[in-house]
């Protein structure tokens, strides 16, 4: 309503426009920076004969395939209309060779950052993207895409299959929703979930700037045990909960700055320090899910620059996050395994037939990965 009154409409007309729009779209869901087309026409029906603007039409996109319009008809009344673009579901196979980073290489092969982010999260249980990825490693992804009648991809769907081929071997994973809970997950060819108790890296696209162990402290100037791993990333980068659990500490914590600690089970806790701010709605006692944003990278506390300090604790003592080995998640058995194998065979057939979007070797670049 503020947008309309700011354009010169009186409050009564602005209110009428908002209420007419509401059955198709809640104006509170408008995003900052969203483009809105407003057409005004001058009218002079005021007692003094002065012209005032009236709303003739308003239009904006609520999604790539949906547009909402307000139109003033010949009866001088506003009506809300919805326009839909019919999309078709297609599959695309995206393959490539990694040179500088998976983010950059996948982007040049045609994969959007949002899909690559999910890809990294799924492989991050088994792959250390700081140490295990080398030039020449390969990626292969089968992903859904939604196309308009002209064949343009307007939005991307689910990853159905992905494979990373690194020096340690080939790692294929398949998307499958078990019948008991219907929640999609990724499984290896044996029907074992790739999910483990904790993520190896609770932040997307960052680099390790300091490992676990003795080091010379950059602020204090003397050697000191570094009881975690530091990930360098720009201020504001989302920090993810490494696993399901309960927040038992959230707030300012001395040299740690803004600090969160999550208790995951009877054995492990994880801690996150130097945050610029916490995610909304969280407090001690809040339950969080693996991969949920809990805060944002910053440089609060004793810190020389924006980064995440990450710790894994057991029995109250910090241990090396890179040395922890977690058990494999769910293993499918019986009829569920048979259903998964049937789904896997179907995906393998789709993989063989899907058009390859791009095959290329990425050139060496110095810039960091893009983020959505």
C-alpha cells in the first residue's frame, strides 16, 4: 500500500487495490527489489477540478510461470487476473571436468549455483571439498528443468542422479523417496543413504584458512592450540547446522564473539563462532535440522577477518573435525531396497538418453565461487 500511496494514489484507492489483489496474492509476500509495473491515468473529478492519478493497471511476476495483474475495467472497477505460462518438464545431463572449483566449473558447464549448492551438500558427507578435489576430477549430473513453449529453461528442478569421479574413485548417488516417510534422500548404489550424523563442512563454497592443531595466533602473537577449523568466507555467508540437534548456547561468548553450540546426541556437539548475526527465531532450546541456516559469517570477538570457526566436541572437549568418521545413515532393505533398485534402473536409462547440456574443461580462474 505504501508503494501505491507513494505513487500518488489516495489511501482509499490504494486499500481497494490491495484488497482486490489479496485473493490471488498476499501483498506481504512481495520481495524487496521485486519489479512491479504500475500504470496510472490522470482524472479530474475532484471538486476543485485538479487532476489526480488513478490506478489503471498493476502487474508483477510471482514466479517464473505466473503473473498477477490488477486491471481497471470499463465499469471503473478493479479486477485481479492471473496469467500462467505452461511449462514442460525435461531432463538435462550436465557433465564437465573440474579445474579451479566445482562451483566455477559447474557454472561454465551450464549448471546454476542453486543446483550446485545442493550437489555439494549431498557429497559433503564423503568428500572434503578442500582436500579431495583436484584438477581433472569429473562431475556428471542428471537434473530436471522446466521449459517454456520456446524451449527456454525458466527454472530448475530436482537432481535425480549425480556422480563425482575423484582420485579416490567414483561416487554415484541416486535420488529416492522411501515409501514409509516419502521424504526424498540420496542413496549410493547399494541403497545406503549418503547422510551421516554431521556435515563435514557447515558452510558452502568456503576455503579452510586454518586447520586443527598448534599454530601461531595471528592476534596474540604466540603459539597456541587451535581447537577447530576456520573457514574463510565473506561476511553474511550462511552458516549451516552440521546435524540435527538442540541449541544449548546462543549469544556472546568472549573471544568467540557471537557463538552457537548445538547438542546433537549423547556424544557430539558442534560450535560456531565469530558470527555477524544469528538466524531469526533461534534461542537456547530451539531444535534445528541438518543444513538449516543458524547464522551468518562475521568477524566478532577476537578475529582478524570474516570467517567461521567450527568445532566438534565430545565429552566437552574439542576434537579434530577432519579426523571424525561417522556411521553411514539409513540402509534400505527388503521391499524398499527392491523399489530403490527399480528406481535406480529407471534413472540409469534416463541418464543414457538425456541430452547433454554441456561438456567442457573449465579454464583456470582466480575468482572465488559464485553464490545465489
